[in-house]
């Protein structure tokens, strides 16, 4: 079992905005024609520390879901590091 310190997911507020550019003339055309931009903010509520990130990509719903999850994981790790530094957690 790991003793590594982590922040509680329930203490993190997540805000996501998405937008797209491109042209799909009808619904039968591929979603890959639309380039999506995903902007995400994570806030650690107890300390009010924030991190922000943006990713661009295009593809199917599954690929965009994967992109969204990758961005969340990257920002969550960054947020943990900032909170640990602010709280002076030893070993972080």
C-alpha cells in the first residue's frame, strides 16, 4: 500500500469548456472534420489553488473522451504538486 499523499477528488472543482471549428455539411460526414478545443480548469477548494489547461484535437467521440481524460489527469497531477508545495507536504 502506498503512503504517497494525494488530494481528495471531492475537494476538486472541475470546469470544462469545449468549442469546435470546421465544416460538416451533413450529419453523415465524419466528426473528424471538426477540430475541437477543450479548456479545463481545476480548483482545489480548501486552498483555492487553480490550474488551467487546453488541448486541441479532432476525431470520434471516443477519441475526444480520451483527450478530455488525458487533460484531466495531467491537470490533476499538476494540481496535486501545487497543493503539496503550498501545504509544505514532506517528500513531495
